[in-house]
């Protein structure tokens, strides 16, 4: 599956919708340059599943945005606990939990989240919340033996996408791309994404 995250501009959303990704991500974190503060619910894609990305927000705020934008899933990119994920199960939509991975990451921490999460997202660990635009060592994922499928994220770009066909893991569900395929924050490059889709998902 292909998830394109950090969508922001209505015309670009319509354009990238033609690439036919499986998911589009919309960031509800005010400190992100891809924060969708001014996006109308009417600007959301019509034929693509939508993921709302949140960082340490209240359950009430997440519920409000799910209803306002008719989100298909919720992705948590902060310090949210397994109990928090359990509380979100009442939304009746999938919950995704992102983890920052480095050489010292212990995948055992994921186990407590498994009962409440449809997918995990393994991203490059960074000091700030959200993506870093950098790639972590994918070999580290050989240490992950959980049952929850995951999306691979972190610095995927045209420069390294040729390595993706050789990546293999029994729980690998898809990739999450963002800054590596955009012209400026929030504005995705149609040609680059269309090439990605045709080469890896056709």
C-alpha cells in the first residue's frame, strides 16, 4: 500500500488523488509546516482513504476532527499510551501508532499497543515529533516479530526508492512518503509520485 502524508493544498490534493494512493495523510499538529489549519472538509479527497495525524492531543480533539473531516483512520505520532489507543477504539476507525526507530530501539514496546492498533508506522527517530526526512537502517526491522502490520517511513525519496523492492518482512504493509516527494512543504510532486506508484505498485 502507498500512503502519501502531509497533504495541505486543495488543488494539489485533487492532483495527487489521480495517482490513486491507498491513503492520504493530513497533519493536525500546529507546529508542523504541513498543518492543515485552513483546509475545509470539502477539500478532502473523494476517492482515497484519509488519515489524520495527531501529536499528544486530547481524545476530545481527535474525535472532533474525525467527525469534522470524516477521517478514515487516526495516526498517533506523539507519546500516546496504549490506554489512549484503547480509548480511541470507540471511534470505530483504525488507529495507527508511529514509533521513532534508531539502532537502540526495542520493539518490545510495541506489544502493548498491538490489541488497539491496526497498523504501526516505523519512522526515523528524531528530536522533534513527526518526520525527519532521514532514513533509518531498515535492517533493524528484522528485530520486529510482532503480529501488527507496519508501514515503512522515514526519508523515502526518488533517490532511494529503487531499494524498496528488495525490502522484505512478513508484516510489511506499505510505505509512507512525505517530504521526499514534494516541491515545498505540503505541496507534492505529481510526476515523482506517479513514477513511484507505477514502478512499485503497478
